[in-house]
């Protein structure tokens, strides 16, 4: 990774010829904080750093300059190793491309939603925010209150890493919050009190809200995932609401990671049944989920899109059809389609 990427454009070809890690990541105090993540966090919490590492290594696309600091050296090195192997093996897809597309899809849908719902006090709630940096990254959030909800350890560590980096004058501009307000809400969303904690932190149920559930739902049990979605759906009857979320299908859950639980093969049917309307589903490679990043003409995403969604195994080669669905849904009191949790 070179500094050129910081000023790069999505169409710039990535040059992952070597990994260089910035001095703010190699700083002793930052290294100590990351060492405590290694010793004390469980795999669920550590997924926040893994995701940040992917976004850091695809920074030429994601523009996420803070991701490197939040990911830490260990995760940067191990993700980089995957990318290096993919390139050596001339893989059709380079590790992290899904993450890069997913990040850009959420960014672009969030920007559109902010434009549509815009009012003085738009609220953005990031459930399972992890090392998300949208509050620092996106100019469209200057009028919005951003609530980051995650486990206490994750949010406290994120704050400590950012504070440590702030001590250097050079970093202060990178760490300036763009959102009108950024509020941390320490909560376990499997519990019954997370909404109460959100409200206690200043969230107002009657104000227009965009909910972002990125890289989260599949870590929850079926019951917890449905309960969270129902809780959000209940807000549609109070105020215009937009939900942006990604869903894995069954083969993705089964194959990839023992921590994955919840899946939905048909989120476009599930969400209306919970009370959302205007559900739009995209797959990686669709015109709104491509971003010029799928270069190989025989890339697996185009192949998957050519196979009906009801098919679980590729009839040509017997490989499971692992899909990630990017879904936007909305609701408003006038549509009167939402039900209570
Ligand atoms: C894969 S990371 C994704 C983080 C972030 N949304 C992103 O895309 O960078 C999943 C995040 O969800 C959080 N998370 C998972 N289960 C949670 C729960 N029950 N309550 C609060 N946060 C949770 C984890 O701590 C982690 O930060």
C-alpha cells in the first residue's frame, strides 16, 4: 500500500506490491492497545478489526484513511497475506473485493437516503458499528446525528485508538468528525434494553432515521436478528425510516465461519412480512453494486447472478451458490405497513 492510494480514485489499479504500515499504527501505545484486543476480545468483537483491515487495504477505493489505525498491524498483515496469495495465484477475485463493494454500496445508499429524508435532525444509527468511520468520512452527514451502537469494549477501544492518534498534530485533521454529532451507545443488541440505551443517549424515535446494519445480522441468532428487525420496523409507524442491511444466504452461512448463524435466502420477502415496504435487493455485480471493481469477465459474481436465486448449487461445477444480498427497505407512517415488535 502506498500513500498514492490516499488520493487515488476507484478506477486506479491497485498495486499491492508491498505492504507499508503508517507510523501511527506502529506507535508503541497504539500497538499496546491492539495487543489487548488480541488478548481480551472474542472472535465476534475481533471481526470489527478484520473488517477494518479489509477496508484499509482497499483504501484506494473506500477512502477510509482511519481504517488502518483501527484495524492494527496483525489484521493488516494477515489480510494483506490473503491478497498477496490471491495475486500470486491469479485469482479471479482478490480478497476484500466484496468488502469494498459492500462499503461503497452502503455509502451510496446512505447518501441517497440522507438526501431524501434530509431535515434538520436526521438520525443515522449504526448497529454493530465496530470500526466504521462514516461519521468521519462522509460529507453528506454534516447535518446528521450519528449513533454508533456496539459492545462497550469495542467502542471504548475505538475511542482510545482515535485519542492516541490525535496526540499527533498531523493526524488531527484526519480524525475530525464530519457528522453534526457522533454518539457512542454501549449496548448488546441481543438484550432487551438496547433501544432504551439508544434513547437515553439522545435518539428520538419520532425523528427521521436511517438504520445501518452492515456485517451484523449473520452474527446473531435467528430470534435475535428477527427481533432487531422488528424493533426497527416498529419505527416506520412513527417516522420515515430507511433500513440498509446485508444478508447472507444459507450456503454462505454454512460454509464460511462458525460464528455465522442467521441467514435469509429471501430478505425481499422477509422484510415486508416484518412491516417494511419498498424493499430493493442487490447482489454484488448488479449495476448499483459494481463500482468498476469486478474486472475479470468470468468473475464469480456475474456467474452467480446468472443462476436463479432458488438454486443452492452451481449446476455447472457443483460449487455452493454463496450470496451476499445488499438490501434497502423503508417505511413511513403514511404507508401504514409496519407492525409492532
Ligand atoms: C463484522 S463487524 C462489522 C462492523 C461494522 N458494521 C463494519 O461494517 O465495519 C460486526 C460488529 O458487530 C458487533 N456486534 C455483533 N454482535 C453484537 C451485539 N449483539 N451487540 C452489539 N454489537 C454487536 C461486533 O462487536 C462487531 O463490531
